C-alpha cells in the first residue's frame, strides 16, 4: 500500500510541470480570447473604435486624455485599477489595428518564453 502511494506521488511530482504548464496556457488563452473581448467591444461602442496601440488596454480602466468626454468606463473589472499580468508575470500585449487581425485588434501573451513573435505566443488569432 505504501509503495502504491509512493509511486502515485512520484508520478504527480514528475508530471506537475506538464499539468501546470498546460493550465497556465489555458488561462492565458481564456484571457485573450474571452475575458477582455466584452470590455473592448463596450469601449468600441462608446468611443467609436478600439483603443489605439498607444492608449493600450489601459484605456479600459482610465480615460485617454483626448477622449475623456465620451469615456464611460471603466470597462474592465479589475482589482486596484490594474490589468492582470499573464501567468508568467508579463503584461498582455495589445495592438490596434492588429497585425494578425488587421480589421480588429491583437491581444496576446508572449507565452512561457516571454519573447514576442515566437511559437509559444498565445493570442486572439
């Protein structure tokens, strides 16, 4: 019985990186594909377009200086007026107009390697 428990504990420890790594990727995918989508659409309805690349997704929390009159946010529900970071502690990246989605925006995590433009990037494309 003790040997079986030891074997199961060993398997859990040796596979924890795979388990947690896939969970982190799933969290990042949900954030870029779903979590901010509604907030960005609400912003677009009020403001006429998505935030610019320069304004970034911070425009969902704080009115851009040139658009304060129309801004009806905050559009995202966050803690401490700060956007969350990705599971690897990096800020999510945003571009409008997008390079992967030219008619819309790109929202993505640089992934576990923390380098933009590599195979492990997780985006809304």
